[in-house]
C-alpha cells in the first residue's frame, strides 16, 4: 500500500514538511536566493509568505517545503547570507507546558484542542499554584503539578517551575490565566517562547476587575489579547486579538461570559500560529502570516 499525505503535510503519520522563517534587512534578491538554496538542497516549496516593512526596512519570510535532502548544505548557504533564521521539521510536535491558576476555561480549552489534534503540541504537564484545574488535566490524561506560591516563597516557587520546564525540555510556555507575574530572569530565559492571554483589548482596562470597570464605563466592545511576555507587564508583542459587542442590556456576568469565550479562542489562535512558525517578532511588534 502506498503512503498517504494529509493537509498538514504528514506522510503515514510522519511529517515530511520543513519550515523556514527568516528575518533580515530588506534587500534585493533574498527570495530568489533562499528558494534557489532550498531547491539545490532537494526541497520543493509548498507555501511561502513574505513581507517587507517600508517603515522599518525589515524583511520577513516563512516557507514550508518538502523533500529536503541536504539540510547542512541549506544551512551553510543561509549562514552566509547575513540574516536571522530558524529551521525546523513540522514533527515532532513542540513540547509545551501550560501554566494556570484558579480560572480553568483557557486550560480546559487548550487541553481539549491538543487531545483532539487541533494544536500540534505535546503537553508535558500542567503547572498551577492552585488545585482547581487538577480534575480537568487528569481527565484529559495530563500530569498536574501544584506549586503554591506566596510573597515570601515566590523566588523558590519560580525556580521549581523552571526546573520542571528544563526537565521536560519545554519549548513553549503558555500562561492560561496564570495569575503570577514572572521575574525578568524567567522571561529572559524563555524570551519569545511565553504566550499570555490578557482579559482586554490591550492596552485598555489593565489590572484587576476589568469587566467591572468596563461595565462602569459603559463600553460597547470588550476584547482579549494574546501576546508574548516581556519584562514590561502586558506590553509584549501582540500575536492575536478579538472583540465582541456589548450593549446596555449586558450585565457584568454577560460580559465575563463573552470575555471568557474570547480568551479561549484568542489564546488557542496565538498558540497555533506560534506552533506553525507563523509569528516573527520585530521589535515591539509581530509579523503574523495567517
């Protein structure tokens, strides 16, 4: 029986697709040189996206290709082109840790999507400072680690979180309503690899009780924002955002419900795009190839 390929580029359950993401100063001939190098290495381009920013002069490109025969030769050419790049096989799936606190809607949604194959991730374990999501994680078959934290024990607790992430070989950390501020050292260690979901259409209504404040102001839109975490709280490069309409008839409870729906969808969207190498960080901004 012959092999079969599905829409994700899997051949008999194994990935045949390699992805290449490039960032450099915009200049003539980059696309031609890169695609020629891929062809010389035996690759066949399946998908290509590129963007040149006229204001910053930055060029970004994402390519997916199959049949790579000489990866070392391709990397040698890329190394000589004075550009930043990352290259990875679409499989094995990225190793992801999910961190959460008391609110469970985002962690439940992520684990459901992973279990059902919507997100190409291997969840190593769920880490929390509370017990609330244990039954959810264990129902889906994922390990659950509770690391309580207080002001006095925060440094030790964070060190233990990092130890677990290192032990598991984690490539992406997802904060699924994890209500702890990460230290600059933690953020630096996983720079560009921590995604957070924020309960507003940033930068509005940051801080505590956002839906109550929005209700008091009579807003007509609420939103959710997924972004990479930086040392500047809630100011990291934005990956995905969505909004929902609200009216004078909506109660605080209605707004919370709508907000949670947005948070689930936006966080999953951001994680998916990261896992598929569709996001390039360009300073305080991102280029997202949807």
